[in-house]
């Protein structure tokens, strides 16, 4: 039974240690792409507030060291106390399902640590990373967008799907304790339905939004599902038949469910395995790409080149079998911890510093830290060399800062018709003129 939280006013409290769930890691490591994050002032009990729009509510989450704090915002603000309590019980049930809190993550970490000395070294620093149980249709389209892409651009595309094809459910003020005090109320859009994305004109619209070749994959996949299963919502249900079908794959064995997914446009083996792991209850599945292949070579004795190698079906199976053999029944979950630990955006995550527990500043960004080590009384030749290096590093830092700034403006500065250079020039003009 959830109770009203004293630690975070207006939120209800679910006792839950960070070892079981770390929001900062789980919501920023490339599983889900629709959560909004609001950094909070130091006096707040939590470092961030996270928000996600469902079909009928916006779920708001905060975390302290021993609890998860939650509340919901509804389109109707006229609920009496009994109705509100009932709705929040629904939210609590959704939280338990979405984060799969029935799985004891601390126990899994112990099992993996006993089986794998590499995991043993990482488990304390990267604690609380568990797999989400996402809506299968949203997960399907999100990972179609992930093809040859990075987290920032996937996020941009998934948010564009919502804002362009799903009406806003509700507008919500930013948190009172938000670091950015001048933020305007934000509109929250549910994920669009299959029937909304099935019409042929959707493809052209997505191309105009910068989806590229993925535009046809999304529209044709939605159309395939609607043609096969219809779009009329059955009595007593709140989702379309294609969504019901995708959820039914949870009861199939892994091979059969994978086979169904591979029939869809834009779904290859890796995308199918991401969907199986992150929405269809297949915890043993390890999605393999060149990144995961390099982890297997680096840490688990898999033979192969340290340079990128084309991912053939035979190599995919070899890497997958190797890692399942190391981690067992929940290999896909363990893989997520190793994958996260290897991301550049998490290079300082969990380290003993003032920012150690903070959310990565720009997940998937290209920013790096450059340090020059000086030597006593350098010669003129060395001084000239150092000046040259410093000059080059300044150019790199400047370029990198522009890229990071570009990513930070994902939601507010996204016009696919403009190039990155045009958008940067426009923001510079804005700063100069005071806009």
C-alpha cells in the first residue's frame, strides 16, 4: 500500500532502495526515449523529476536513496479523494509492471557477480540498472528509429511522432524546485496508435521531419499491423487490435515471437531482439551489435578483431551464445549493465565526485574532457608544440560544445529543414539581438 510521502510533498512513496532501481541510469541508457527530465535545486530531496505521458495521465517520478516517489497528473482536475486514491493505485500497479519490480535485482547482481569477475568489478558503481517492460508498439517503433542512429536523434524522432500524430493530453507546469525556473508549462502527448500512423501520407510527413528511410518503415509497419488485425477497439479494451497482437507475443516462445517481428518492415535481428528484451518478457535475449561484440572480445575471450567487424548471422549467434553462457537466464538484463558501463556518457557515472550520482549531462553526446599536462621549463620547440596542441584542442572543444548545445535544444529547436550549421547561426543571432 502506497502512502503520502513526507519527504517529497505531493508525491506518494514506494519504499525502494536504489540498488533495486536507479532512475538516473535506467531512463538514460537507451531503453526508452520519451521521459522528460527536470534537474532540481539542491534543497530538493531528489536530484531530478522524470515525467512520462501515458494514454490518460502523466506519471511524475522522483527518487531518494531509499524510496521512489510518484504522482499522476490527469486531464480532469476534478477528482475527489476516493477517485484520486483509486487512480494512484493504478499508477502504482503500472510502476510495478513497467519497472518489473517483482524481479529481485540485487539477487541477480549477486548471481552475475559469482559467475562473472568482470561484472563483480562493476556491480557497485552501476547498481540499480534493470530492464523496462515497455508498451510493445512504442518499443517497436522506437527501435525502428534506432537503426544507424544515436540516443539524441532517436529521442528527437520519438518525440516528433508524439507531437505530430497524437494530440496533447494535458499541459503541466515544471516542478517548483526546477533548476531552470523560467520554463513554460509543457504539453504532454501520448504515443500515437497504429491506425494513426498507417495512412500512406504519414511517410511523407515523417520524411519532412527528418526520419529519412525510417519514415517508410514506420508507416508500412503500422499499415501491415492494421491490415492484418484491424483498428476497431474491442469492448472492454482501450488499445487497438495490432497492439493486442504485439502484447500476445509475450506468451509465445522466443523463436516464435522473433519470427513474427522479423516479418515487419525495418525489423532485423538486433531490432527484434531489443523489442523481445525490453517489452516482450524475454530476459535471456542479448541484442548484439558491434558495440556488444567489442565487449565480448574485450572481456569474455571471444576471438576477433578489435576493429569493427561486419555483423553476420553466424557472428551474431556466436556472440549471443557466449554471453548467455556467461550470465544465464537473465543474460539480457546483465548485458544492459555492461552496455551502460561502456557508454561514453556514463564514463564518470558512479565515481566518487560531486557529480557522481547525477544524470549524464548529454547521453549519447560527443563531448570529451581534454587535459594538458605541463612540464617544468619547456624548451622553445616544446612550447611551440604545446601552443599548436592547445590551438587544435580549442578548435575541437568549440566544435564539441556546439554539438552538445545542438543536442540540448532537441525539443525547442527542432526544424529538420535547417542544417546544424543554420541552427547554430540562428541561435548566435538570437544571442546577439537578445531574442
